[in-house]
C-alpha cells in the first residue's frame, strides 16, 4: 500500500496550511503581488503551493526528503531502479539520457525519424549519429519503428557504439519488438535508451505494448503529462542500473534543470504516479473501450479509415496502442490539415495532429461517451460534405538515401556558414535541418553532405505539394552550408 502515499503533494499542503510569511520567491506571494484577474482565475489553492526549493520542501537537485520519497515511489511504480522527475518536459529527459551516455565523438545508433530533442542532444553531446531507417507505411504515409534486423546490422557495423536509442511506441501508437531489440543490444554490451514520450500508460495494462522497463531497457524518458494525467511540461526519467552510470545521469539532469523548479508541476507528477499505480489499469481499460467503439463506428463511415489491429504482424508493427486513433482521410479528396481546420470550425474539436493524409486523436480516461460520439458525428458529416470530391492520385512517398555524414552535427551547427542556392549545393556540408511531411523523416541534418539525388527529392516533393520544413529560407531556394575558407594572399 506504499503507492497510496503522496509525500510531495502532502508535504506541500502541510506547508501551505502553516501559511508562513514569505520573504522568498516567487514574488507574487501567494498571488497577492500579481494581476488580480489572473489571481482570481487560478485561485488561492494553486497559488498557495506555487513554491520553490526552500528548506522544508526539499530540492530537486539534491533530494533528501519529500522529493526523494516521491521519486522512489515512482521508481517502484514503473519498475525502475531509479526515477527522476523532470520539469523540462520529456525533451529534457531525452537530452539527459543521451548526454549521460555519449561523450564527444561517441557513436549513437538512432532511428532516422527522431524527435528534434534527440538531435539537439546529439549536437550538445558532440556525438556521431548512426542512422537506421524506420519502416515506412506507404499507404498511410507514416513511419513505424525500427526492426531487430536493422538494429543487428547497425551493431555489426558499429560495435563501438555508446548507445542505441529506440522510439517505443511511436507517435501513432505502433511498437516494434522492443524486448528482442534490448536483448540484442545488451548482448553487445550497449545500453538501450527509449523515447517513451507517448507510452506512460502502457506499463499499466497487459494488452498494450510492453514498456521500456518491462523490456529491460536501461533508460526511458517517459512523458507523464501527455497521457498520464500530470500537468503540461512534466515527465520522468526511468533508469536501470548496470550499463548506465546513475551518478552521471543525476549530474547531467541537474545541469539541464532550472534551479527554480515549479512545485505545482512536481506535485502533479506525484499525484499522477499515485493515480496510475492504483487506477492505471482501469483507466486504460476504459480508454481502450471508448477508442474501440470509436474505431468501429469511424470505419463504418464511407471513405474514412481508422487504423486497427489489422496493421500488426510485421517486425516493425509488433504491437499497438488502440487508444491512438489514426484516421486516414485521403480518400475524401482533402488533406488531413483541411480536416483539422474543418473540425475546429464546424465542431469546436481540436485534434492532436494532422498531416497530408491523416488526423490523429488521443483517447484517454478524460474522455466520455459524449466526446467520442461528437467526434464520430463530426466525421460522418465530414464524409457527407465532401462526398462530391474526387480523391486525386496520391503522391508516392519514398525515403531518400541517408547522406554521408562529413562532420559531427555539433561541428556543423557551430561552423561558420554561408547561404547558397539549393540547386548549386551538391557536395557542400549542410548546417540546417530539412524534412518532408509526410513522413516527417529528415532529408538532411547538420553535418551531412548534400547530393544531387536529395536535391531532386526535395524539388519533387515541393512539386507534389508536400510541405518541406526546417531551413531558414522557407521557400527552399537557398540553404545554409559550411563556409569554404579561401586562402589569404600576402
């Protein structure tokens, strides 16, 4: 029954009840020093616990009391040896994982469809990325995970890699065979880092993909705020002892974390952990049932397809989280972006994401039969409104060749640059990011050598109407490259 305890939140409440006279930050002093309208909106309760690391309340950088106990309870709940709270989001936890395991010049094996926080961490660490292409789903226009075979090929070619990073599950709720991938990496003595931003709840239900800790991974950046009930910006870093230096993880986390940590955010992590530990199975079961009802009804609507378990059965589609509703709308003859805007304007519905072919909706324990029915009704009306539209031929989605890495991303990012026309850039080293949606996989990352093939790929996608994003020049007429040094004559 230890999981009943909420040491951090309870400690905050006890401190607030004492109502001490505050001569410390935050300067609003329980709301009395802020705009009255904002104070009234937030309320006295929230403002009374908007505190920082004063002595009675412990310190996230050196926890010895209520934060230490709250993190220990979280480790117990998630099956980790150590759990650290993050108020820097999952991005901060991801950066800590990579910077704690990679030194300048170290190789890290990563999927090509990584979140920008991963590339940011690689730049900060001075690491060298070894990329694996994820498996593409050409029908849906999305990328899945990486396969055990691809990981094995990478490990054979780079046995000196410092770490392997895996996304589990993907943004769309699809998971590969994580346990086999972890076993393979550990056979080579390489730690496995997991981007678990969209999988906090999977640890608490047996019918969902296995979590990073259940699979034996060494570290996992797990977003609690996305699907676990804590406040926005809160996450945890789960760590398993063995291949990871826990003290170094603590040091790096502290380097990346503000010294003015929000106790409202920290308390929400403590309470979310308790709720998930005690009620996570029931909450997730409820969300799964709602999502399956929605999926069944959506698939009865003409020309709209909601992805289900029929997608499973391949190495990169080993398991799925059914609470993610990936709704394919290409057959309506309109884009996912148009559907997102239509739902907003006509039904006051906000979706998680849209791209050229899909919209993505998350179903959680915060939903009801009514919210699900509203979504289904809206999609029915959408289908009727666009019944006269003919679907155009879908642009072919292909993956470009991964360019040669000429220098570390960090060296390229900090190099002196010059701006040149894209059509003249073959052979130069890029200092920017360029990617196409779908599938959202980078064409170029800093440090890679630009090729004629990939210039043609970019131009082909622009002509097809697919958005190309990343560079400072959004028209893609020019890009930034490492400046060539010219000899200085006497």
